[in-house]
């Protein structure tokens, strides 16, 4: 049994040169292709060809055998000593997903948070993912303070547990790696249009092919207009206007060197909805469909990503990758900023504090990875040596207006005359970090592998410099060729915002602060059933330590407090998952999680459960192929009871949402077209998604969407 596959992929790249064939199933999610089975050839020489013998109409495109993010290379999931979920493009298309949140519903370890201000927040294993450190795009740290352009993605990888060893500062719950679509060697031209009952529309073009010898491209264009079912106080409908343009070029310079360059731009303007308000019984204050913000409040986002990656094959066993990315994120936010008063009841007045604000984030990231295989001492080594760096800049301008007192039923106040350009000061934050890392997957024999690694990381910012040295170790046992039992230990870190305790009246004034750290022990198993279904399970224990805790000193004549880095948060749980073909015509992706999350030692919340961390959660999405032309989908998504506040005074009810869908393949004007109809929340269940007392997200009611998709 061959455990390490890097050398195989490199040899394929050298032998085939121009491209590889990548089997891609014709999905029920609406990928209409000119033939019932279509082989999409990619230019990327790292791709693997996987042929599945399934008697149904489609390939087994639910099951994914490897992931690129967990070990910074395409490594088999059976050789990865860590829980990883890969959500393929097929499921994204089947669900007609338009946001990253709709995609991540397919993994029960991820809990949705607030959606206020036209962005999405998630927690992994109960730990909230930061916009700056919780997301990757093709291995680059990615600023994710906006709804991601998922139409450019070929898959989404959920990497669970502390992952700082390869990527640097990150939350202990894990990372989301978004893998983008790449150029194709064969011609590809797909167009689609979808709409829902509220009149929302989305038009998309996805094109690929060769523009010259050894040069391929991939282009995506999207125009989307959304009408939401929640309304403002004056009866106006909340709307969203989004444009996405993306282009990737890849050129094979010679048999050893490939260059990949890309650019994409997102323009996204939407009315603001900062969420509903809850009373102490978790009931929504006022009408569930009424927005507390005023109709003139909006957010206008412009995002650009551009970069280049070089892949150099030194020999059949070793390769070097060098990548550079620039991300520009500019946003105007004109807020009405409503505030929830204490003991608020319908009929009471509330205050809004309007402002006009400009945010400018600039992310520059770079990495170099040297990856290859060597054998000595009777042990095969798959080695990764690398370094990555980030340069971060943030600037803010803001002009604030006078407070507005408003009572429901009154005419909406006029939009105040505010302009952020009137701000003569520029508030800025700048820092950089770099890290060097090493990882070695050692294969002793057919049954045993050991993965070891380490990272040195340093962040430099004014008033706060943090260094970390992190280990990782995993042991894998393969009782059979298609199964793995593993145990791992990994650590993570998150830098502090200041270098020392700055309160002069604190007993530990001037004490140097370390980065907040986390560690995880995970025991798991993975089993490939007949090469068609991957079944997995994991037990995990994560501890996050280093949070500042201040205690009052009542009788000390010199100091009022004593602050230490002794905070501790513990999350323990169990995950189970299955993904792939159950029969020749029935495909599933399903998962569940039990989570026991607690602030074990905390200044304010000791013994409590974090916000939006349910004890139980589960998801199921499935497809059944009735005939060669008709396929049916059904899914259920469950979130258990969750607290809306860290004080644990407001408890949101559990909910189950049921979705259904169907695709029918037909001919229209001589073209093969897939017609897809989806109904989300088919039973029109009332439920609360993520968010707290003053920003909770109301679950959408029954929503029908229809799509037409074809290839030209």
C-alpha cells in the first residue's frame, strides 16, 4: 500500500506536462454539460485522477479523497492525522448556495453566528472564527469581513482544531480553506440564471479553456440582486446588489515550471440589518420581519484580490511553491446604529446614533513551500519546509451625527447629513508577522505513520510583540488499506493586543504578556467503504489558555487589581460523519457533533457556555437519482439549544430546518438544460440562527428558488 503520494503527483506533472484529466461528475446541482459524463481537464499538474465505478448517472462526486489545506499539499485524508471535512462543488451547486454560510451548514462542527452588516460569523467546535485569522484562500490568510464569492470555489475545506503550525495565528477551533476554480485545458462555457419568490435574481457565467499553447484560463462573472423578506420601519424592502468578476491564468513555461496569476473583484452594496432584539425569554421584540435599522442605512464593499503562484518541480520527488497575494478591502458603512434599551418593550422609544464610516484594510501575504520525499533508515519521509508572512494595514475615517430618538409607528427620521471625508484624522493599525515551519510525515511500514512538525512565529505591532514556538505530533495506524486510526496533539496561538499590563494601579503592572495559546488532543478514525463512502469519527479536547483575568484587591494600600494570564476555556466533544455513495444511485453527506464547551476559569463567565455553542448539532444532505434525467435532493439541518449571551441568561430554542430539491435534465431549443427547483425550510419553521440579544439573525421562512443552467 502506498501511503505517500507526493512523488506520484510530481511524476505525473512531468510526464503529462500540459495538463491532467480530472473526472468531474455532471452534478444534480445544475451543472448541465454537453454529455452525460464529461471529463474536465485541468492545467494544474498537482491534480489527481480518481475514477469511481458507480452505475448511476453521475460520478461519485460527493466523496473527496484528499485535502490541500490541512498539510499545505494534496494529501490523502487517510494519511491526515486530523479531522478535515471537504465540501465539494457538486453540493454547493445542488444547494444553489449564494453565501459561505449556506455551504458550511453541511458540517455540524460549524455553528452559525450573527449575519449583521452583510457579513457572516461562524464558530468551529464552539470557538468563533476571526475575520482576519480564521479563513484561508488557496492557503493564503484571507480577510473575510464580507460574504465570500463562493461562485469562484471548487471546494471548501474545514480544517478542525488548532492549525497555527502551518498558517500562524488562528483560533483553536480550526480554519476554513476556500479552494478556487482553476483553468481548464478543454473548453468550458456554462451559463445559469436563478430566481426566488421575492424576485431575487442571479446570473452567472463560468468559462475556461486554452487561449494559447500551454496557457489556460478560468473566468467567472456574477450579477446578483437580492430582495429580503425583512422590511424597514417605513415598509421598504431590504435589497442587495452584488457583482463579481474573476480571472485566473496559468502558463506552463516548461516541464519544470508553472506560473499561475489571478485577479478578482467584488462589489457588494446592501441595506443594513444589524439583527433582531430578544427579551429575556428569547422572544423577538416586535415583528420578526421588521428591521430596527432605518432604510437609509447601508454598507458598500469593494474587494480586490490579486496574486501569483510559481510551482517549480526540482526533480520527480521535490517541488517548490512560491505565492504572493494582495487583498484590498474598502468599505463605506452609513449606520443608523439602533441601540437596545434595558427592559425594552414594544411602544417604548429607542436611540439611534448614526455615523458615516470608511474602512480600508490591506492584506499582503506571501509564502514559500519546499515539499518532497526522501527515504533513509528504512523510513519514507514526506517533508515540508516553508515560511509565510503577512503585512497588515487598517485605516478608518468616521463622522458621527446627533442621536435620534425614535418610537415605532412614527415617521422614519430623515437621513442625516454626514460624510466620513470630513474626518481630518486617520486612525490606523499596522503590524506584520512571519513564521517558519517544518512538517514530516514518516511512513514506517504499511500500518504505521508518524507526523511531526513545529513552527516559530513572531508578530510585530506597536506596543505588542509576540513570539511562539509550537509543536505538532500525530500517530496513524492503518489496520487495513482503506482505514486509519489516529491520535494527534497540536497547539495554536493568538497574539495579545498589547505587550504588557498597562494599568499602573495593577499589582502586575508592566508584566510581559504572552500570546493566548490553545492545545488539542484528538483521537479519530476514518474508513473508506468500497472506495465510495468515507466514514469518520473524532473525539477531541481543546483548551484555550492565557486570557487576562483581573481580580479586585480590597485591602492593598498600593494597588486596586491584580491581573494574570490565567483564563481557561475547555471544549470537549465527539464528531461523526459520512460522505459518498451509499448505493449506486443514493449519495449522502452527513455529520453530527456533541459539544461540551465551558469557560472553566474566567473573570466574568466562569462555568458558563460560550454564545452559539450548542451541545448537539447535525446535518444531512442527500441525492437520489430516480432516472437518468431526474434526481431528488433532501436535507435536514439541526442546531440544539444555544445561549444568546455569555452570561447564559437568554437561551435560544433548538431548531430543525428541512430543505428539498429536484433537478430535471431536458432539451430546450436544441440545448441540454438542467432545471433545478429548491425549497429551503419547506415546513416554514420559525427559528433563530446565530447572534446575541441585540443582533440575532432570524431564520428565513419557506423560500423557493429555481435555476436554469446549460453549457454552450
